């Protein structure tokens, strides 16, 4: 390989920076950036992701890389005045992983590389502390043997637990020299037993082994799963950073921790985080000891960093604010204190809750820093392991994953759960960080609860719950409740409204809601909807007293019978439309005429059939006969949409009359002028639309004459069949507007049934047949292409055509970015997705116009 494969960073010379994150990984690139900023970072160098990709492909490191590594290590030797190997003063290194996009905890890092039986006493002498040296060595054996040699961590933890019990030691920081010696011996025996060879003593062999293991960890199962879930390409690869060790486990004037430059739960401006005295690396995250807060906190008994190490606290605070202004983003820091001296080991963009991200965005703006643009509650059944969580979720259950602590192996289970509860760990534990990233409510460190893994129970000493019992958790308050608590939907805050105003300023697409009830319409308006893009009238036929006349209509064999039944429905429809029009004032509304196959309205049980028979005066056997006639074997592609409208024009005529009457009434009573957009579903070609439209217009002129009033309205169609997309030029001649029903368009373009595809779709995504579920994010090359063709042809034949999208995709960020590239006017999504949709629409427009 000819490319530069190694980039170094130190106070003397740094040749990488933050812009190289694709090559160095986020961690390596930001270590370089911090070195350049003059922040105290232990010196090191990063091997590029290209070397990782070479390794993945060829199963070996590029030729010459090992020699180069040796050269860079000797640079570190001269910088530190120590030497890597069996010297008086041994240099120790860490090997750390990290790709361009942060994947917390998914890959491995190894600390204290370079120690062995011969030099561990030299390290002890150099620092005048034997306990520390032995502690570092036993950590190396444990981490290296696990990550590089594949010995399970449990084996080592068992040794520790055993020794604690034997000698009555409570914390692993309390082991004395003899005890550590004993542990190291036990560790080495364990390694030999499981790998059939002794723990490697050659520092260079350790180093290369660790680098290869870091590169291999890019392909481990949990990393692959995480990339799938988060849509991170496999081709990125990880960097490997080799860095001089600093020691938080040196003594009681040392420690290690993580800090956020702002509170990641609520966004408030404070240094927030946790640390442990006399600890190394991931001790804080691993939940071995209960971490201490960074800032003074009266509700916690552990002593804070602020009071224990006031100087270090001040220094970290200054660094935090420097980094935040520099990156123009809230940062998540890793630091180590060695003998009261502060070192920075990592900085990255902090994951945060939705609530916090809004507050932070606004605050940063107001502080003049930047313009870059959960807690919450959950109710579910408890499950105790990740596999079970996934299984139950696939069956459609809401589950809360309950664990002592979570680890990267639990990712799939966390993803499947509606919430997560752990009994150990703090705000920066794996569970908390991952849950925040996923936007899931999470309560961590519920120490009053005890889990009995074997019997699958959890209790607080008084009550015991078993698997399947329902609990509620409140991630904001950190509370757990037995049973089902009513969860309150979030109310928009002032900051939220400011953010939405900004979005409106920048976005081009209008954002409407899919809603047909008063409740949903109110919610939508509160969230800033600019109208209704899809009002599904069939939902108005199921409620209460309406279903009987609806069924009567379906059961009638004559037009007269149907008209009689429809008469009983029209007043309901008029009232429904009036209430929506009133709420919307003059905002636009697209009303879709009846769409689903009659099949869906049929009575199902015997009781329902008898009831219906009695109500409309026919015999049960007649009803059964009609059921046979009306049922369809493929209703999704059957007698529905405009096909129904053409077979039974009286249905659509009644609906159109109701819509226009309601508009007329509101105009007369309240002086509000509504211009309803009447939408005809499932059209295939121009003739179909043309005939249907003519029938409606005839009816409308009749009503106009009756009332001596001229209605304001437009008539348009849904585009949800490939046939309609391909006929768009001629269809547009008869349409005032198009609305893309991308759900059905996805079903019909891909030939995939949304209701049945879940059985294999996950596998398809796993195996890269689809990069994403096409019902979640629009499949641009097919469905997206159909939309594009239709937009272009439609506009060409009718330049005034109004165009929108009303499928689920209209609420999904990546699809919105795609829609923004087309000449469409609006998107319409479910009420709760409106804020996300507005934000995505604004971001899409900003990106596109730059
Ligand atoms: P991850 O990506 O899992 O966070 P890291 O590479 O950040 O892994 O390393 C794990 C832990 O080890 C972190 O807490 C980090 O701060 C610590 N660490 C890594 N390298 C060093 C080093 N050279 N000196 C001291 N601590 C280190
Ligand atoms: Mg980690
Ligand atoms: Mg880290």
C-alpha cells in the first residue's frame, strides 16, 4: 500500500486533525485535534482505516507496516524518556479502536501493553509503587487475553470474586501486593489452561497482537449488528490508535472519568459526569464500583471531583468550554488524572435526549457558539435477557429490558425494548449512553432492586415481580412503578417553539399532518402542522352508531337501498368535516374519498351478524350469502379506491356532498372560507379519473343549484400505483393535485405486502438485499424513481399541479432529504412526527442550497 498509513500526535508534532475522521476514526482524529489545540493528551499515533480494510480483506497487515510501527514507537520512547521492552523504566501503551462514526463500546481497546514478568518490578520502582504495577499487569493480562486470545472475561472475574471472598476484600482497589501477586498467577494459569500457551511476554508481540485484534473487532458480531441498526456502512473500517499510557490507577491522587460539557438529559449548562478515584479505563462505565459525581451533588453521598480535586475540576471545566467552542457542539470527554495532573483521552459529540438537544441547540445559539443543529416514560412487560426481549418484541409486545447492567452484547435487545432498567451503573454507563442514543427511556442504577437471574424475578425486599409483569419507568425522574402508569405526551417547550420557528424559516417544503379526528388535528396544529395532507374518511365510518348504516349500505343489492343507508350517514360526515374545518381555519385539507375494500367493513362474529340482521331486517343466511359474495382473496389489490367509486358512485357523491356542505355551513356560520381538496384514491389511468371526476362534478353542480352557491374546491388524485406514476402526464390533465401514497406505492412497486413482509424483511436487511427497510425509508432507486418520473411528467402537462407526499416516508428524515430534491410542495405525516419532519425539511434545504 502506498498511502500514508500512520499519523502521529504529540505536543511536538501532529500530522492529523479532526477533518480526517474517515481515515483516523473519530477518536484518532480528535486526539490529533486536541493535541493541536495544546490540550494535554498523552502522545501517540493512529493507523488508518485503510490499513484496517486491507487487513479485513487480506487477513494480514500491509507489508512494511510492522517496521513502521516500530519506528513510531521509538518516537514515543524518546518523547517519554522511557523504553518499550524490558527496561528500567518501561513505556506502556494502549491500543484503541474507533471508526469515523462513534460506536460506543462496540469494539475493543487494550491498555498497559508492554508489561511482562520481567519489567513489572521496574515499573514498580519507577513509580515507587508495587501495588500499582501489579494492578496494571493483571489488567493487561485480563484485557489482552480476552480481546486477543479469546478467553472469556468471566474466567477472570471469577478469580477476582473468589479472592475477594477468600480474603474478605470488598473493592478491587483494596487488594494488596500479595493478593495481586496471587491474582496474577491465577490469571496466568487461566490463560495457559485455555490457550495452551503462556501469556505472551514479548512487548512487540503484544502490540501487534493488539492491533490485529482491534482491526478484527470491526467484524465482530456486535459491531456488525450495531452498524446494521444505525445504518453505518461496513466499508468504513476502524482506526487503531497507539497511545502512551497515563495512570489513573496510580494512587488516591489519581482517577479516571467521563464528563459531558452539558447535561445530556436536560441540556442544562454544567459540567456533568462521573469519575472514580484510583481506577483505570472503563472502570467507570463497567459498573464495578459506584462512580462519584463530577459536580457537587447533595443527593449523592460519594465525594465529588469538584470538592476532592478542585484544581483538576477547574482545569477540566476550562478544557470543556474550550472544546465546546472549538467543535461548536456539546462534547463527551474521557479524562484521566495521574497524580493530580489532568490528561484528555477522548472527545466526541455527545449523545443526548431529544429534550436536551433542543435546549442545547437554542442555548448554543444564544451564547453565540454555534448553529449546528429521552428521558420520557415507558410501559412494558419485564424481560430479563436481550434475546427474549427481541423475541417478544417481534411478537408485537412492549417490553422493558431489566438487567443488572447492560453490555454491548445486549444491543439487539435494547433496540427491541420500549425502555431499559438496570440495577447498577450511573448516568454514563453503557445502558444510559446507548439508551440516550436510541432515544429510549432508561432508568439506571436502581440499587434498591435485586434481580434473581435464575428464577427470573426482580424485587425490592417487599414485592417480587416475575417475567411478563408490567412496570412503568420514568427516565426523567429515575422512578420505577409497578403496573401501568399513564404516560403523558410531551408538551412543546419555549425552546421547542423557537426551534420550530427556525425550521420554518429555512425549509422549503410545507409540512402537513395525516389526521382525521379532532384530537389528532389539535395535536398536529400544536406541533406546527400547516394543514392536513391526508384525511382518511373510512375512519369516520367505524365509530359507534355509524358502522350499522355502513354495513347496511354494503349489504344492499340495489342502488336505492344503498342510497337509503347513505342518507343515515351524511349528517355524521357533515358534522365531522365541520369540526375539522373549524380547527384548521383556512389551512388546507385534503380529504380522501373512501378507499378500503368493502371487505374490511364486514361483520366478523356471529353476534355481529345477528345484530346487523336485526337492525336492517334481513335474515342471517342472507348476510352469510353476501359475505361470501363480498369477500376477496386479495383485497389490497381488489375492489377498492376509485374502483369502488365507479361501481357505486352514490358513495363518493354522498361524501363529496358532505364535504362541500360542511364548507358551506362553516362559511355561512363562522365566515371561514375552506377550500377542500377532494382526493380520489388508487387511480391507475386518466380515463378512470376523468370518468369519476365527471360524475362528481355533475353531482356538485346539482348541489350548487339547489343552494344557489358556488363551492370552492379542487379535485386531485393519489399516486400509489406504478401504473399511475407512468401515466402521470395524462392523469395530470384531469387533476389539480397529486399526493403520493408511498406506502402502497412501495407495496406495488416492489411487490411486497407490508403485512406479510416482516417475516423475511429483517433478514433481507441483515443480508444487505435492502440497505434499509423500504417501508421505513423510501427505496430511492425504485419507488423514489417512480415518484420522480411522476412529478416530472405531471408538472410538464399541468404546470399548476400541486404535489405532496402522504405516506409514512413523509415523516422519515432520509426520505425527506430525497423528497426535497424533487419539485414537490409539501409532505404530510402522522402528528407526532411533525417536529422531526420540519427539522429534516429545514436541514435538507440548508444542505441542498449550499
Ligand atoms: P472505547 O471506545 O470503548 O471508549 P477507548 O479506546 O476510549 O475505548 O478506551 C477505553 C478506556 O481506556 C477509556 O476510558 C480510555 O480513557 C482509557 N484509555 C485508553 N487509552 C488510554 C491511555 N493511553 N492512558 C490511560 N487511559 C487510557
Ligand atoms: Mg468502551
Ligand atoms: Mg472511549
